[in-house]
C-alpha cells in the first residue's frame, strides 16, 4: 500500500514559501498576494469518506499558534487543490468543500505574516482523511469547532511544511 503523502510544486518541503503566500494587510505590515499554494496528495486510506485541510503556524506569538486556513468536506476522490483555491469566495474549491473562519477572522486562506525580524515560522499544511462523509459546518463555524470535529473523525493525515520570515 502506498503512503498517504502531500506536496506542493510552489515551494520545497521544509523550504521557504514565496511572497505569493504572504498575507496582504497593512495592519500586519505585509503586502503579499495572499494566494494559497497549489497542493497535491495521494494514497489516502481506502476507507476515507472525506478530506479536510488545515494550515497552522505553531510559531506565532499568540501562546497557541495561528490557524491560517481550514477546509472541510473535500470529496474523497479529490487529489489536489489549485493555486488560490483558498480565495474567500471558494470558487476554486471542489464542489461541497467548505472553508471556515481562520484566525484573522476571515473565511479562506490567510497568508503568512510573522513578526518582522522573528525567526522563520513553520506553516504546517495537513490533509486529514476522515471516516465521515460530511462535517456539519458552515463558513461561520469557528475553526476550533471544525478542527475538533476533524480530529474526532480522522483516520490518517499527512503533512507538508513551508517556512516564511519577514526580514
């Protein structure tokens, strides 16, 4: 049986993400493109009923990290998300997929915005294989609730890490 794995052609594993993945908000001192990277995965477990995706920065100076993107109800036969699939309107997501609010308070992908001069932050992209076909969420659901339901129903997951820093 093949290993469940995740990758991106937009940046190398454990390598630096491009400015395209930087958040765009002057309040945070950043002016990136806020574009989610293209992601691909293969070989989720055979009993997978749906997939979820999360992006987490454990290095954010919040005491609990920072959730940049949470998507649930991805159909089990989907094997990729297009570049910019995390735009707020969800038009590039597979049918049925739902994005919930990130820690910026917005729906969709919220790019990297580590404090200027901080060490490189890790952005952990994780695809979760779930034993349930659909989580009962809407875009207004908090990411904490969506992540709780995801973890309760997870059968396996795979990760891919990107780095980012503002000098």
